[in-house]
């Protein structure tokens, strides 16, 4: 391939990129890189080719080309090539490469082997389940993985599952004065063994319902009162949404994440502590 042909390929790659034809864009970049892997602009071509495969969810190729991209990128300066490789390496469960990629980006990652579970604070993730979208809270385990700490309403999704999320926030939640980013889900990384149940509870006061939520949390399970759930349109979901964390007294449905037998024991214990104000019925497994 001569330089004129290479320029034409890059032109076609850019046109495909603008049309969001990620496969053709990647193919054109890769054609040029096969002949000019270390040309002056090659770092950008490697990065864009890897990014196109990320958009395609072709993680093996994103990983392969991402390694080439970071080999030509400066370390410790926030170069996005490292972030994309960190995601792809995480999908491949190559934890050594993932750790090195995050450090190359400029993030302080402790030494270790196996999955990274350092603790990166609390955030939100927009789950995408067959087009059904729902924002849930997560505990971030690393720059791209988080454990779901809500009981999701989306069919097939579970409390405690680990999701892989993108690096750039797409919205935010402002709750009780704190601001939390909302990331888009890239994939379900690790399923949760906890089933989802529903139950109808009656609570004389909001504090009674808070006590139920706390009892499940202390046992390592989840409880999501219907009065605490806010449904948003897609537009609001992707913007800034301000809310207060509140639950209401009275009779309502509560979604639970726990083995059925243990959920039953927790409910009985909770109700027995104040039989005049607390009650429950209709416990059922739904997912």
C-alpha cells in the first residue's frame, strides 16, 4: 500500500466513523496499520480502531488493538487509550493488564492479583436490558465495574450483580446534597445468585419501613420499597435529576433480594418487633 492509498483508506475510515459504521471504520484503519503501524499519526489510528471495536462490543479486538494504542500513548496523562484498554482487559479478565492500564491513565491502583475491588465510591448505572432502561445504584469496585445495591425492577436483573459500565458519565443524580455520576452499562459482568421476591407490607410509620430496609441490608440482602422508586422518562434519565431519599408509611409492595426462607425469617422478625404497626403478606419469588 502506497501513501496515496493509505490516505484514501483513512478518508474512508473517517467517513464511516461519521456514519457510525464502526465495522467499516475499523477495517479501514486496520488496513493502513498493517502497512504503517508506527507512522506519526498511528497512535490515533490504533486508538480509533480499538474504540470502534469497543462500540461493536468485540472485546477481543478492542483488547488486541488497545494494547497497540497504549504502546504509543504517554503514561500518566489521562490518555483515553489506557481507559479503553482497561475496560477491554477487564472483560477479558486480564487483571494484570487492567491494573497497568488504569495506572497508565493516571489512577492509583494498589498492587495485587485477581479482580480489582479497591472501592471507588458510590455511583449510578443505567441498565439496558433488551431496550428496557433503569437507573440503579452501585458500589464501584474499580474504574469500570460496580455491584448493584438496588433491587432492580427490570426483568432478569438482580441485586448484587456486577455490571461493567462506560467511562464517561451520561447524567447525574443529586441526592441529599451529594452529586453522583450516572454511567451507561456496557454489559452484565457477573450474575447474582440472589432471587428477587415481592411482598406486601404495612408500616405504621416511615421509620418502620426504614427498619425493614436496614434489616435486609445488615444481612447482606436488599429491600426496595415501592414508595422509594422514582420512574423517569429517557430525557430526564440522561440529565441532572435532584431527589431526596424518602420512604412512606402505609401498605405497599416491597421488592426483596434474598433466599426465600431467609426473607421470610427477616420479615417475621421485623413484624414481631412491633405487631401493632408492622405486617406483611403475599411473599412470592418473581425472578
